[in-house]
C-alpha cells in the first residue's frame, strides 16, 4: 500500500513536528562534526606514525652501511637492541642483496624479496628502504610499526567526540521539547478559545498571552476578533429576532391570503361549468372533485374519493378512450377531448385540461374537465351558418349563372313550340294530299296546298335549327344541373369525422360556385394533378378554397379597374410526398409589407368597409393547421400578385385528429 509520508507528517501534532525539526537540526550537524573530528584525528596519528617511521629508516640506513659491508651480525644485533623498548616498532631486519636475512628483531619475514607486501597490513605499518655502500654492496632494511597505539588514541578521540555530541543532542532535545511544548500549549489555548467561540460560549475566551512574538501577536489579534465577533453576534441576534418576527408576520399574512385565494379559487371553479379535479391514478380515485361534478354525475362525493372510485365514476368498459388517455398521459401539460358515458346514462363531450405529475411515486392528474357538448353543437351551427352566409353572399352570382342558360333554354323552347304549330299545318296538308290520292281526287290542287304549307312554315329552316335548339337546351339544362349539384356539394353539412374525398372534384364544384366572382376580372387556369383520396372535413376545405378564390378575385379586380385588362387566376393541385398541395394564385396587387404579419389575425382586413370581415384567412388557417394538421403559407410580390399554398397530409397524424376535434 502506498503511504503518503508528507501527509502523515502533516497530520502529526505540532509539538511532535517541532521536536522532529529541532532533533534533525541538532543531530545532523553534531554527527557531521563527530565524523569530521574522528577522521581528522585518525589522519593526524597515521601521518605522525608514517613520519616517525621514515625518520627511523633514514637513521638506520646510515648506521647499517658499515655493518652491511662487513656482514657484522653482532653489530646489527646491538644496533637493533637499542630499539627493543620502542612500543611502536615491533619488527626490524636487514637483508643482503639476495633477500637473505642478515640480522633481525621482532616481527619480520625470513626472506625479503622484491615483491614483498609493504604499507599498512592489518594493524602494522611496513617500511622498506634500500641500503647502498660505497663498496658496491647493497641490501634492504625492513621496519614494521604497530598501529595499535594510534588505533587506541583514535578510539579515545571518537568516544570523547561522541560523548560531547550526545551531550549536545540531549541538550538540544531537551530545549526542543520545552520550546515545542511551550509553542504547542500557546497554540492549543488559541484553538480551544476558537472552539468555544464557534460553539457560542463567549465567557473565558480572552487570551492572556502577552508575549511580543508572532504567537503573542496572533493571540492579541484573536482577542480583538473575539470582541468584534461578540458585538456582531449581539447585532445578529437582535436582527435575527426582528427578522424572525417580521417573517412570522409575513408568513401568517401570506398563509391567510393563500387560504383566501384558495377559497376564492374554489368558489370560482365550482361556480362554473368547468369541474376542477385531482385524479390519483395509482390509487384509482379523485382526492378532490368540484361540487358541480358531483351534482352533474349524480355520484356521491364519497364514491369519487374512495380507492378504486375511478372504476365506478368512469368505468373502463364504457369509457375506453378516456381511460386510455389517462393511462398514456405523460408528465407535463395535457389537453384532450373525449366522449364520457356517465353512470346516469348521460353521454357528453368533455375537454380535459391540466397537468400530469408524479407525487411521492404516485401519478397524479390535476386540472379541469369541461362539458362542451352544447358548445360543440353551437360551433357546428355557427360553421353551417358561416357557410350559408358565403352561399348567400354568392347567391346573386349563382342566380345569374343559372339565369343565363335558363334564358336561352326558354328561347329555344319558344322556337320549338312555334315551329311545332307550323309543322302541324304542313302535316295537315300532307294528310289532305294522302286522302286525295286515296279518293282519286284533285291531286294537283292537294300538292299545291302542301307546297304552300311548307313555304308558310319555312320547313327547311325549322328542320335545320330545331335539333340545334334542342341540343342547346340540353346543354343549358346540363349547365344548370352542374351549378345546382355544385351548390348542393358545397352547402352539404359538415361531417363529424374525416372522410376520404376527391379533392379535385370538390375544387371544381367550388370553382363553379365562385365563377361569377372572377369571370369578369380574370381568366381561369386550372390544372388538376392525380391525387389519391384525402382524409378531410370536406365542407370546411371547400370553405377555405372559396375564401381564397374570392380574395384572389377581389385582388385582381383592383388591377382590372385601373387597366381594363383581365388578370389571371391560377388553381393547381399536386401530390407532394406524403401530402397534397393546393395552390391558388392571382395577378393582383400583392400583399403590402406592413400587412404580411397580420393577415391571419382575426378581424384584420385590407378591404374597404363592408367588403370583408377579416375572418376568412383566420378561419382558413384554423381549419388547415389545427383541424387537419397541415400548413397554410403564401408567397407575394407587390404589383405582381399572391399565391397561397395549402398542404393537407394524406394520412392525418393522431395529434392532428385530436386538434381537429378540439377545434370543432
């Protein structure tokens, strides 16, 4: 295991750290001094012994020259005997040139060769010198000095130095302990006082340390701090007491206001048709339900609130859609529309609004449920009235469209009726001719009468134009039938659910209805692409297309009024990916820059007073975007015209279906 030594040392008590520091600072120089002294002492004694051995060797060299010449062993013995009392010289010998011993004393080798070991050998200092005589003879001197006395002297010096060093270290440790205790005691006093201050005990917190060193300065600063903290504590307690009283008063006021607000909310919520509720899905009950909900349902409040009461109030088998919505609801805001079958056999359309959240592990829904059955009925009636209003506004034009073919049908019928009278006279003349031929009468006179009848009836003209008149009448009647059928399709009541329809045919019918609006101001360019059946509310889509056609016609009429040149109205449909796109463009004046951000706002219009209400585009956007999940956008350029683009999804997503139900 890795040990963090600095951290361990830092965690030790301060007195221990100080003792370690003082000990290190005293032991280290003392140890260095002892080693230095003993080393120098040893070197000094060794040098002294070496110098003495060299002096003796030089002296013996001179004295042994005559002895070596005459090979006088007795003289050599006497000479060496003079050194017998020397405690350091424990061996001496003189050798001839062949290394043979001439005379010796003490420790010496029996033969002294040229490769003999010299120097210090395990307690001995060996010296060898050459001896040369004037007569050509030579020899060698061998001296052995014992280092025992030097070693004893060195050990004596070491003991003295060690004893002195130990005394110094002991004194230093004693001083370190006393200083560490004194410093630690003073710091502990400051720490104890700080702890008492931290625990709120202000008594006996003034330190009596009057020293002038750093700790004394720290103690003085601590005393000043304690006095200031005590003053601040008193001020804080006074302020806290005042603030606590103020907060208690404020909390009481807010609590009272909250209670009043809660009662007011309860009064307001329970006095409207919107029923406030809190639904605990985990326990399957309503912890809170508005009083009007209890009255409308006829179910006692206790049934709503008891665990499992949800199955009693909203049974799953009769309200699968409601229960599915509850189960699928995620955290956050929710809003959906469902049909609710209540226990009193009453069915109603209910809009649920509120938030879903998790409280202590339980899924809780809070919000309002609003019975919009009557509102939906009124909305459908209002939509129908708006459509009838559009039909009424176009009634004069439609009547004119019908009146034109009626007039030429009438003229053709009148022509045929008159022609039939003249043809009857011709037929009568031919019958007379037949009778004359059968009776053998005056055939020539009868034939003359037939010719006069044909001339009077202008039979050739009748035979040539009567079929044309009948064909024209049939065409006029077909035109009238088309207009009537288009009116019927356009004014058909809106369905409650989306149905798959042929949009191209629906737009053709709407163009027939609006023909009188644009035929005097614009040429129609209609291009219908291949479209699959599209799920939509057909009546409302027809209303959107009609509003855009009328707006385009009015925009073009402003140009025609000034120039007298017919404009162009373009209607196109195409399949674009997973959606159908309808474009309605005009060559009018375009939408001003300042009005482009407002054209979808309710009651905003750029038309003259009495011409437009400003609701057409607002309704169109609501129908396309909210009810069908599509988009409605426009491209415009001042002086060149405007094109609106309607995109309707081929398969409406669930959110769009829900939005359509809510908008309905």
